C-alpha cells in the first residue's frame, strides 16, 4: 500500500506546478484561479476573482462551474498539497490545461501579493439559503447578488403577493412595494400577503408585516401613494428590476416611459378570468410595453378583474413566474422572456409563446431616453417625446 507521501509525490509527478509569481502572470494572461481550500480558510482571505470549490466537492462541483475543459486553470490551496491532488483529479476529468500553485495562498500572502477578506454569508444565512448554495448556477456568489439586489413591485395585490413572497424567501435584499389601497375582504381570495386580521389596514403595511416575518434579511420599503408623473422617477430610480402588477393602462404606460428613460427592466404580468400573460421588457436590449401595445384597447374589450372576475389561483401562477424572471435577471441565468410573451390558459392548462418585436417607428426608446418627457397621460396614453436640439 502506498503512503500519503508516495501518493503526493506521484500526483506532483503527473501535474505541472508554478510558484505564486508564475501564477500571478498566468492569471494576468487569462487563467482561471480555482481555490480548493475549506470554507473557513476561504473566509479568512482569498485572491480576488477566484472561484471557490472546496476540495471535497471538487469532482461534483467543477463541471457546472467550469464547463469549458480547455479553460486554463491555476489551482490553489493553502500550501500546495491539496492543489496538487486537485490538479491531478481535474486532469482525469478531462481538463487539459491545469497548473498547481506550489506554496499556495500562504506563500502568496507572505510575498505581499494582492488578497482580501471575501464577503461571505453568515452561518444562519448559509442554513436559510442552503438549497440555493447547492445549485452551482447560484452558489454563495449568486446569493450575495440576490442580497444586494433591489426589486420594486407595483402593487401588493394578486400578482404582487406571490411575487413578493418568493422574492423575499429567495433573499432579495431590498423589496419596494407601491400601493395606495387598503385590505378588503374581497382581496383575500387571491392576495395572499394579507389576512382577515388586516382588513382595513393599508396594503403596504400588511405586506411589510408578512414579508419581514418571512425573512429578516430583507429590507421592505413601502410607498403608500398613487404612482404618478410627479413621483415615479424618484420612486423607481435605484431599483434593479421592476415587477409590474398594475391593473390599469395609464399606470402601465407611465411605468414604461419612466423605465425606458432609466433603463430598468420590467417583468410584466397581467391576468383576466382564467388567462395570464408574462413577459420581460428590457429597454436596453429588447421590445417594451409600447412595442407590444402601442395604444390601449377600448374599455369594453379590457374590463377589470372586478368586472370580469379572476380565478383566485391564477395570479399565484403568473406572479410566481414574474418572481422567477426577476431572479434570473439579477443572476444573469438562463434564457429570459425579453422579446417573448408567455400566455397561460388555466382552463386548457396550456402555455403558448408569442414573439415580440421592436417597432422601428417608436420614439420612446432607450436611445432617445434624454428626449422622453414623463407626464400624466391622457385617455389614449400617448407618449410625449421632445424634439432633439438642432444640429
């Protein structure tokens, strides 16, 4: 049987090694730094830009974190022992260009090279978000992005309720909610943020009580006001994503113009009887609400939920999809719904997808953002764009 020293010597004989100076030069040339130390070691100091996968999780975690097996990699541990074994393992997994850093992080730090104490999750946060941390596509880095993110919800009603609950549970650090209504008993069939004890309370206050009880990590900012041209720019500025649960056309068009002017993506949702729709309006990269609906339909073709009714569970489905799309935008995950509209029919249990295109004649665009005028919209919800200066 081989001894540990013999196994280490054999591994070092199969891999390439470099010292910290050589590793630093390789990183400057585009090599990826893989840190295989344990979490408690990593928390005490790390090299900026490194990917952290503890040695014990390497075989199960590397393929999802580094999908290109030809990506040049420098592997680092504390002193160069675990990194040699890790580099040997990566070679067996098919990674073609792997180098172990002899001397590891300890020598790197002793030689005065750049390092910092990384921001990490607290122990209680690791426990709360452990299912996220198990996903290589999210991990600790992604969870920290969620905690740093700011999402604004228009409405604490049918769509805002499930969206707010799932965004809060996911650990989105700041949740803004704008709503000027009070909780009514008729809301409780679908607006799951509220309950019988809060009938008559302001909706934003009821929402904040529910969300802060669900996750104390989340800062819930409330706006108990009507959204208008006089306040929308101040309210939405600074948010990363807006989840639109508005139930009237003037608010949707006003939000469109303000979000285009500021370049903030909007996750749009709408519901009617047994049907729902979800899409993402990304003003910098795709079509917007005015591209999809240049002007509102006649009132007789677009009755409100109060007039036409809505199946109580329907907003739960649509609002949950809105929360999912918001999280994907924050994390940069997957294929989003920008340029695509998903329509859900609860009666037939079908999802259909429709393509959305930019209108080349539309003036309310990110490119024209400096010319967009934010104003109260008339009955036709027509936009106001100022003339560009001469010359």
